[in-house]
């Protein structure tokens, strides 16, 4: 049995686009271009930080209080929460 090792909870602003697929796939870029808050569960703990993405062809970068947030290898669950509906509690 394989378990999720990492969870990302990104706060995004939707601008009339429906997000489909997963991060790294074409989502129309409606909410994942720019920056926002992120909670990351990795290596058995929660880390609060900021995500940034310059454009549709750029990867999402995650930065925490101590620099770049490194994800644990394995399955990753990505949750996109619209601004105003995001619960900061893990």
C-alpha cells in the first residue's frame, strides 16, 4: 500500500478559470500564476510558506521561513483553495 508522503495546501485566486488536472498539467493558469500562502506537510511536519509561479510554463516554487521547502519523495497531494475559503489550520 502506498501512502501520500507530502500534502500541499495552496491559497489561490481564481480569475474566471476552472482548475482541472494537477499542478504541472494545463490548468488554464487561472489561479496558479502569481503568489500566495501555502501549508506543506512533508517529512512528518507542517511548514507554512509562500508559493510563487511566474507563468504557465514555470514550476511552482515553495519558500518557507528557512528558505526553499523541499518535498519528501513519493506521492504528493495538492489542494487548491480559493482565497477567502482557505483554512490555515492543517
